[in-house]
C-alpha cells in the first residue's frame, strides 16, 4: 500500500512504501487507485503526479535559458541562437507535434487534465483524464529532451566536444550541484540518510521522465547488502534519444534524417566511453566527476547506453550503502583515483584528500 508522507529535507510530500512500491510509476498506480475508488488516495497521488512532472518542466525551462546564455557568452547573437533553435525544431517537427507549441499553454492543458483526475466523476472520466495527462506530458517532455539534444549537438559541432563539459559545469548544472547536492555530502548529512534520499529521488525523477519500456515511469530495481540499483530500458530522456521512440516514429537522434552526433571521443565526463549522447553526459558530471572532486566519492555510479546500441538502451544508477565500498573502477573510468581509506570523506576534508584526478 503506497501513501504520501512529508519529507523534512525536501519540505514536501513524497511517495512512501519501499522500493518495490516505488518501482511502479505514478501513472499506473493512479490507474489502480481509480479502479479501487479510494478518493483520498486518488487526490493525493494526482498531486504527486503533478509534482513529478512539474519538477522536470521547471528544470528544462532553466536548461533552455542557461544553454542559450552559454551560447551568448561564446559570442553568438540572439538571432544566431534563435535560428539554430528553429533549425532544430524543423528537423524534429515530423516526429513531435508539440515542438512549435507554446510550452506554457501545453502545461496549462496538462494542469486542466490533472484537475479532472482529482475531482469527483466516474471512473472512466478519471481514466480518460489520466490518459490525456500522460500522453500530453510524454509529448511535451520528449520534444523538449530532443530540442535540448539538438542544442547540445550544436555546441559540440561549433566549439568541440570538450565545450560540453564547460557548458554543463559553468552554466547549466554547476549552481544546481552546489545548491542541491550538498544534501549528499557526508560533511553535511549522515550517509544513511543521504543514500536513501539519493535512491528515492532516482525513482521519483524517473517517474517524471516516464522511463521504462511502457513509458509510464515503472522502474526495475535490485537491492544487495552493498547497494541499491535502479535501471530503465530506456530512461525517458537520454536513453530514449539513443533508442528512438516507436510511438512517434522517431529514429535514434543520431540517425538520419535527424543526425545529432554522439560524442566520438572518450572523455572523463563520458565515463571514458565513446558513443555517449550529449544529454547522458550530464549524469556523469552530476553524479560522478563533480561529487568526486567535492566530496571524495561519486553519489551514483551510472552505467549509460551508448550508440550504436548492441542490445536494449538500459541505463542503471547504483547507490552504495557505504561510500567506502564504491569500487576503484568507478573512480578510474572518470579519470580519478579512490581516496585512501585513512583520509576522511566529505567537503570539509577536501584539502586533506588533495586532487583525486589521475
């Protein structure tokens, strides 16, 4: 049985019930609740669905702003940037009917359908509103991910692959890391609490991204004595870009006629792998390279899909229950070394650890 509880650090309601409960996306959960007719649960989890979508909607608004700010700081005019974005939308238009829509207007439609789920009515009316919400959000989310992928590709082809790291760290996720990821610093929070929150937010984020084969936010998971791993085939963002989306007749973004290039070279910010998409690279920076530099350990050990796919586009995030048990290879593959066991972890001890880059 799933319920919502207040989380003191996030200062908002979150889903409760354990990893097995959280492995079910909020969309299919709501379908069950509607069938059961539990009015209080329907209202609560409809609000949760809105939260999951809105978090990502707001993140993408900030990303579009910051990417264009980066391009402007590199000397591109507003006209140049607008023309680039228009070209990206033109390439995507055959696959995304919302690509030229006003995102705020689409969000208003989503909000209206969310409200229709929550208000009293027949089960069928509620299910219809849920289906409309689900599909509208999927279409808006996916077309925004693909526009971002196009802008990342423009940065790579214009300024070189290394510029992607510069953009992420200096413009797009650097401030986000500084403000939000201090929660996962053992100098600020006990790792037992931090690791739980890292895992929970992984589930919640991928509910919002509509990850998984059914694109309903359902997630695979595995817990061992050492770690919890969540995985998705595909994740709803970068992994879907590498795989394509049959619902929209969308090929992998790296294929013609779209042709957004993956990263051809191996970099520390791509796990020293070739074929990583520009979107997926942010997970390496946010989960691994920045935390290693600041805290002395990666907060999530990430295994991304690469193009061309040789199997399913599965990605996994692993959170270790003790950061000392994170394997040496997780550091080495991003150009770092694991700190000696005698040196304390956390930002307060960064000077004692020194530079962990190889």
